[in-house]
């Protein structure tokens, strides 16, 4: 049993689920070019990434038991006052501008999603990717003052945007703050990025096959810490687990996984490697699963410092760290089964990633396949490095039939 090899292969697998340097460069150029185009046709905008592409936790999606296209999310903030317009107008201002260009018109997905317009791009490195463009405006002053009153500092509060959100055919505004969330995450992630950074950057150069010629040529957006890798592993495992169980609508949001993992990681040593940090975070996930069987006061008494996931008056609470209006666990309160599914998923993470480290080689590989996708693991793991137990041929020599009768 070679634990070092197993840990290295786990990191290799998660790296393979990340976007490539070519894809990162291409996607960056495309959203910047889109911003220039919209300016040229008279729509004054600021386009910037949000979500996993913004904080370096993107992972190839897994839907309906197969790998899907990458989803890259971008805010398209239109320079108009929220008080002087409405959500539907802003959303369709962006749509009309896109349709003025034949190239963008052809790329536009025919389906209108509630919060975005989607551009579907052809393959890069043999993989498709989609750009979700979320129309928005700067938040109104009353909302920004409210954010400040709830403890969000003025600099972060001023970055808030109102995004368009269609619910049951009605267009409304929803408060979001992706720039502030990115800054919040980067503060927590910084010690993990900085630990042994020079060595990690040099390794990136050697693995890039000539794409990067120097450390200076590596964009910050392509650096990955142990924390970012752990979040990528958890998101991939989530996608596979809920797809196989045909409960994709119950899978936890990426924002839930990222926020919980980052808050837990604040108490971890930046020197932990990917596997050890994964073990640390999954253990804390397990601790929070006790909330299900303990009453609120009992849990708070036993686990005084555990405040990442809370229950207050029977209500689940996972607060967005930069938006006090946003309880990330709202879906759990609307559909309690989602919370049950979350903690069932946590048990499976432990089986597939933690417990399996101490199993025989064949069981370890099977656990990886179960957690990350069978086809993906088989294509990317060198099984010659592992010892697989050969099934023993059991031969039973039957006794002569007369012997049974003689008894």
C-alpha cells in the first residue's frame, strides 16, 4: 500500500478536471472582447468573472452520468441607475446588443435562463464551454447602506450589484456581490497560496509543456492552493454522487461548499497538503452532521466554536459572508430533504476519499471511480502502479454420487 502514490494520483485527477491554460487564456480574451463589443454598440458595461472561474475552483461538470461542458460565469454590469430602470429592461438591453452581431447571435443559447444569457462556444482542447452572461446594475444606495449596517465594510458594500432574476415569469432584482466574495475568499486562501509558492510555480512551468516560459507569465487566476484543490474535489464528488443517485436537484450549491470549506480552512495550517486538508475539512463536515440528531442548545453546548452551519429556531443558517440578505441554506429550509441529502453525501465523501486510503489497491481505485466517475478515473490512472488481487479459482471436486447415499 503506497499512500504517497495514492495522494499524488488524487491530486493528478483533480488537476485533470480543471481548465487548461489554453482555455483560461481563450475565455479571458472572449469576455474582454465581449465587453469591448458592447461598448462599441453603445451599451456602457463592465464585465468581470464571478463564481468558480473568479476564485479558481472551476471543475468540469458531471451531469446525467457523463462529463459536460464547462460553465464560466460573468457579470455584465450595465452603467444605469437601478432606480431609473427595471430588471427586464436591463436583461433585454444586453440580449438586443448581442443579437446585433451575427457571431454572438449564433452563439446565443435559444433558451432564456432565469439569471443569464448563455453563449455556447465550440471546443477548446477538445472540450466545449459556455459563458453565462448575467446582466446587472450597481445596487441602490439604500441596499448598500443596509449592507454596511449589517457589518459589511464600505469598500465591499459598494461593490454590490443587483442582478436580473426571472421567477415564474416575473423579472426582479437580486442582490449579489461577486467582487467582494472573491476578495473575502482570497484573504482566507492567501496563506495556502503563499505556502511553498515558488516550488509550486516552478512545477506549473514544467507541467505546462512550454505554455508558460517563466513564473511571471503564469496568471494569478491559474494558481491553485490546497484549499482550491479540495473545493474542486468536493464539487466533482458532489456532481457524481447526485447524478448517480438521480437527485441532481438536491445537490448543494457550489457557494455552500465553497463558503463552508473556506470558513473551516481558516483554522487549518497552510502547510497541509491537498489530502490532509481534505481530511481536515471532511472531519469538520462530519461534526456539523451532528446537528441533525442533537437539539440546538445541546449542539451549541458541546461544540461551542462551531458556527459555520447553524440552526436557530429550527431554521438552517449558512450566511453569505458578504451579503447578510443571503442565507445560503434557504433551500434547506424550503425543502428539508436537501439538508438530509447533504449530510448523506458527506458520509460518502469520507468513504470514497478518506477511508479508502487504508483499503487494498483495488478497493481504493474503486472508491475513486465511485467518487470521481468511473470512465474518468480509468482514463487517467496508471493501474500498473497498483496491485490488483486476482480472483482465485475455486475448484470443488464432487464426491461420487454413491458416497452420499452411503451415509
